[in-house]
DNA sequence: TTGAAAGCGCTACCAT
DNA sequence: ATGGTAGCGCTTTCAA
C-alpha cells in the first residue's frame, strides 16, 4: 500500500516469480487471467505485483503472443492543421467522430500534425491505431492509394476526383452552391455576391474549395449571372472587408452567399455599416452548421452543413469496416438541404 | 514497384536477409541507419525491403533495443464526454492544445472515453502517451493523486480543492462571477438574473460549477442582492426557457448574467419575445470566449474565457514538464477580465 | 564490412 | 495446479 515509488523501472516477470515463490509461467497465467491457477497463489502473486508496482512490458507481451500488432481499439482522425485555420466547421466533425467512438467502445484520437507517408504508415505499424479518418482531402490526394496498398483501413471525409473504391462521406458542394444561388434567384435576386474560401486552398486542390468554385461557375451559367465574388480567409474581419469590396464593385447587389457561417457576421456588419439591414435590404445565405446558423442574428438561411453527423458517420463507417473488412465499400454523398431561417428575403422592388 | 500486395503479413528480418543474401545483422544495421555497411549491400537490401513491402515489428524492436517504453511524443487530452454536453467552450481548449503540440513537435491525442484507473495507467504503460491533460476536474478528483503516485506527467485544466502540488491552469471562476455581477451593479442594476450550469454538474463536484455558485453566493452577499437564478442545460432552447422563467419570477429584472456565451442567444431571444431589447431594455453579460462573444448579436459584454489560450498553455506546460521533469510545478490561476462590448448598458431610469 | 549468437521480457506448449 | 523451456523478431556485442 504504502510503497512510494517505482523501483518498477527494471522489474521483470522473473522478479515477480521469484518474490512470489512461483514460476514465471504462473505469473504469466495470472497476468492473462487464465483460470487454471489456485486462488491462494493468485492472491499472493497479485499482492507482490501490486506492492512492487510491476507492470508487464507491452512490447514483450505482443511479441511473445504473436500478435504482430495488437488491436488498439483506437481510430485516429487526421486533420492537418496547417492546411486550414481551424474553424467551427472542423470542430463539429471532431465532436461527431468522438461521439461515435464513445458509443462503439473505441478510442478516439485526433492528430493535427501534417503527415508524410512514413508517419502515416507508422501510425499503423506501431499499433497506435486501427484505422484513420482522413480530412482535408485533395482532388489528387496520395493517401488513399498508399493506405489501400498497405491494406490499412480508412475512410475519408471528403473525396478525391476519382475515388471509385474508397470509403467516404462528403457533402455535394457543387450542388450546394447551385442550390443556394438557385434559391436566391428564385426569390428574385439577380446580383449576388459570393464569398468563398481562400484561393490558396483551391490552388492546393482541396476538395471543397475546388468543387465550390466549380459549382459557382455552373450556377453562373445556368442562371446567366455575372461573376461577383471574393476568395478570402474566413474570419469575421476578412469577410467584413470582402463584403465592403463587393458592395463597392456592385452597389446594386441584393444578396450575398457565403460558404462559412461562423464568419458571416462580418458580412452582416459590413452591410449594416453601409445602411443595409439583413434581410430587408440585402439577403444573406450561407453554408453553415445548424448550430452556427442559430447563433447568428438574424438566424441564417443556410445550406445545412451537417458536420457533426458527418463526423459521426465517418467514424461509424470506419469502425464497421474494422469489424467486417470484407463488407462492401460505403460511399455517402450528401445532397444539400436548404434551411430557410431569417436572413434572406425577396429583394426590394422585386416581383 | 508494381507488387500489388502484402505478403508482408509474416515477413521477418530473416526473410529479408535470406532474399538479399546477407546476414540478419546486416539487415538490422541498415534498418537502423548504421554507417558500417557497404553502399552496394545497402542498396541491394533496401531494394528487397521495398519490393517485399517489409516493415519491422515494432514490438520486437523495442524489446530488443531495451527501450522499455519508447517516448511516444504523444500527449493526450482527456475529456470525458459523458460529463458534459460538448459545447463550444471545450472545443476551443482542444484547438489550443493541438496548436501547441504542433508547435512543439508533439502528437496530440484527444480521448473522450471516460476512464477508470486501469485505463488511465494503461495509457502510459502501453506507451501510448507521454503525458496527459486532465479536464473536467472535480473538487475531489482521484486522478491527480494516482498519476502522481506512479510518477506519470500530467497537467490539469481546472483544479481540485487542495492541489498544492499539481500543475494546473484554471480561470478564477469565483472571481469571474463577482466581477461580472459587480460590473452590473456598478452600472446601476439591482435585480439581476443568473443562468448557471446544470445542478447535476455541481452535484458531481465539477470545479467550475461549484466555484461559480460559490462566487454567486459571495456576490449576493457583497452587493446585498436577492437570489434569482436557474441552473439549466446550456442549450439555446433551455436558456430561452430559463430566461422566460426568470422574467416571470422577477419582471422587474434589468440584467442577466449567463455563464455560457454560445447559448446566450436563447436569453436574448426570450427577452425580445417579451419586448425587451438588449441592451436598451435589459443587459446581458456572459462568460464567453472572444470568438463566441463576437458571433452573437449584439456582441456580448463578457468575462473573457480564454479557452484556446488555456488549452495552449496547458499543453505547453505539459511538454515542458516532459522535457524537464524536475522543473518547479507551474500553477496558473487566471484572473477574470471583463470585455465591454454591446450587450450591456445602464438600466432604464437609473442614476 | 560482415556474420554468429546471446539475449530483451514474455507467452504458450508440454510435462509433471 | 504448477514448472520448464522454446521461441516471438529484433538489436547488439564480439569475432572474423
């Protein structure tokens, strides 16, 4: 009870055996909860173990038991932090994934370190994780191919340009933009400002950035709209500035679509500072999580970005794949759903 | 190059040695980057390794090299998810901690599974982590004592009732409540509604819940105020309801202090639905992160809850402790700082 | 520069 | 119910 400290440094199973006056095999049995040990013996040995603070060397256990790499019951979500400022968005993915792990008796691991191939493979080799959730997927991402080749389980939140065979869950961003702009057009808007993620993300071929811009192009053509957009860092001040620029470029604009709910107060305030009230004098539609949409005033009319659900589903998908490796590959492409709230309306003087 | 797959299942260093026509020792040397190998040999062996897809068994490596448990360069943030609904709050802790890890070449691990003592110790024993950040600290938390006894490094975000010797960073919640209410009183408010975390959290002795209520008691005494509060789940709808109740109980109230920024729109909307505009007809002060405070309209006058900074500092503290185990124990108790924004003002008809 | 062999700490099989 | 012992896959002297 009392013994203060870790002489455990170099204790081996042999030491325990000696101290408890039994054989190594017996100690091993006890350690592994085997039934064929006399209760008295077990107690005696257990006492020694506790008193000495001994704990078995995991490496040796694994090696001896032939478990090349033991199931760790850990899944890891990889979110390379340098590729994007953390935003509310990503956080909800984490929550969802963590919640699923909790429900499925699995540990959840979040890694924000950007990884090269070696790091990634080592995660598996070292037994640190049983599977990974990949985020910030680029159109030409190299990771799915690598992991597939090594037969390491993974799912993507996002998708590459040609992912016939990989598990993924993603929002149909192309369609999301078309839906949002379509809605605004339906309401009678013709001059619509668009605020998108930084061009740098697109240059890096990050999926959503690429697809959002292609969706925008398609929407422009489909509705015969003139381009009017800014690609900026999605912070409140940057969006504020961008909105002002848009207003300068096209004072006649009656609506703004922004791809990020959490920075939309920037737009709303810029509008207010130019004497435009939302939604009466200008509509704002966003791509946003329900939570953020509700937090902003006026509550955002928005394409729902169900990030927590996506995180939850991604983790669940991965855990399933772990349990049934031969099960068919699931691919989920969520269709956009617009939630009408308070931030958009018919333009002044429209039909 | 082409080889499609992993026969690697059972490849050992001996197989590589045989295939490359060298001894096991030589392969080992190459694996470990030792200099005393002929370049030709090295190339030949490397090719075999690559072609076969061989990768060494980590357990065996560790065992043989005597590294009882290798430094994992991982720190783990423990956030037991059942103890609290995830709120924006906690998320910012994660961001901060992750950011520090990134800066300090360390992996960041988030675990949401509630843990018993065995789980916790195993995290260390199995070499999964070098240190942990504890959250959701209870006044009488058992974890610091356990970890200290085993000499496993940790820091707390929060603190126990008697943590003379543990590393921690915490906000002075007692003082925070007094400051907020003091500010309101200074502005001329006398009838102030208070919205706090659920009583269940307090029953569980979760630090902030306990200290916030004790701070409230102190504030009541100090300013001779009558109690007027609700303890509720901090969601927008629940806070909405709570605010309505407060309004029913004390229609004359002129201010509300809530401990959670992200659910404060619930209060603001309840007020609006009772024809009270914030801040003109009723002030709202919150305990909130800067980000949330800015997101809400009107921007919240709030006690700053620097969660991301706290997460960052906690991780940094831990990483330092890992590098210099003998360094003195750091303890940081942040004093509350009020940021005046738009949501509070002088009550109607006050001096 | 290379090879042979002795363990690392533990499990699992075979005896007893 | 217990003990003896042969490896698990690798690293690391020590020789050659």
